[in-house]
């Protein structure tokens, strides 16, 4: 069952190399915070600039650490179908709970091309698959007709929706059914997404405040709307500032302020501006974190 908050993990770097000690520190922060699971090697994990060996190693390191504690949804997508299959098979071999697979970016396939991409991955692997629909980064969009077709494949179990269209969860529930998992890909809409019929969020903010994010989700699914709304109000500022520049540059700076890891990024990403740093610092101060 997929429900609650799943952290879209940052990838700690030191001298342009993956820093496993910091990664495990971040994972411990997530486990203690009570999140439902984590997502290594997604956009927030700077997957476009990870080598194939790094990508696989980070997935394995995450699974090994989290085994028996929280779920791992491995980011295994690529704009190459064969590469996505290979990475998904690797995650499957090492014990991931599911795979998050983004729509093929840059290639700009047709709706039929997107279908064939996911179908081939589905038919050549055994992990449950969550489709990641993020038109803002990939240019292409998964239409409702296409999503309905894909949902008929037995192991395509849900979608990470980063469209910010809050009408979609209800439409998906009515079209595909309540058992098709819907996870928001936008922290600012995580509660509203659940109100519309969602099952939770794949969150950037929970890198920093996993306990608050997890408590908000738990309150909502327990029917405690008042508490969920109060926590959402607490999260408004940090949800905004963590996207004041391109993700994951703000969240990495915030993580560095908390001593979770360095704020190092891989080009072409560069550190946030001084103005953005001040906004991030103020948000963390208002939450009593620094």
C-alpha cells in the first residue's frame, strides 16, 4: 500500500563524488521522521548527472539501509527505454519495493510512443511501476486516455502527478478507480491533492522536515482535518522557498544548514543566490530548525 509521504532524496556530494556517509545520515533522518518511504535517484537526486554506476550504487545503498524500515521506490526512468529496463531490473534484483519511471524527456514521443515505452518496461521487469508525469520538465504530458490504457497493465499501479492540476485526482478516481495510487509531485499542493482523492506526496520538503510532513499525512488519513490544516499552514513558507530556484538547489542549501550534507551540486546546477539563501534561512528559523 502506498500512502503518506515519500521523500524525493537529494544526493549528497563531496568533491564531485557521492558521499555515502551523508546519504545514510539523511536516510536516518527520514526513518526517524516517520516517512512512509524514500525515492532515490529522481530529479531531486540530480539523476541526469549521475553516471550509470553511480545511479545503481545509490539505489543499492538506499535499499540496503532502508530494508525492514521504510519503503524504497527507486527512480529508474530514462529517455532510453532499454536503459530504463536495465536500471529497473537492477532495482528489482536488490529489493526495491517499486519503481518510479518518468516519461521520456527530450525525445518528445507521441502518446503511443509513451505507451510503448512503459509497456516494454512493464513486460520486461517485475516491479510495480509508478508513472512520473512532469510536463514542465519533460515537455510531454500523459493524457487521461493514455493513463487509462497504461493502468490496465497489471503492474502499473499509480502516478506521481506534478501537473499541479487539482482536478485530476477526482477524474482519475472516476475513470480508473480508487485503487490506482495517486501521489502529488508538488509539495505546495500535498494536502489539497489528498482532499481531491490523492494518496500522499513524493516530497522535496520532507528532506528537511520529514516529521512535519509525515504527521500532516497521518493526520489527514486519520480524519483529523484540523491538525492536517494546521501543519500545512506551518509548511507554507518552506514549501515556497525550497522552490525559489531550480530544484534541488534550494533544498541542498537547506540540508547543509542542518548539517545533513554539503550543499554541493553538480554542473550545470549552481548554488542559490544570496537573496535566496536569506529566504531559506528565514524559513528554517521560523520553524525553529536553526
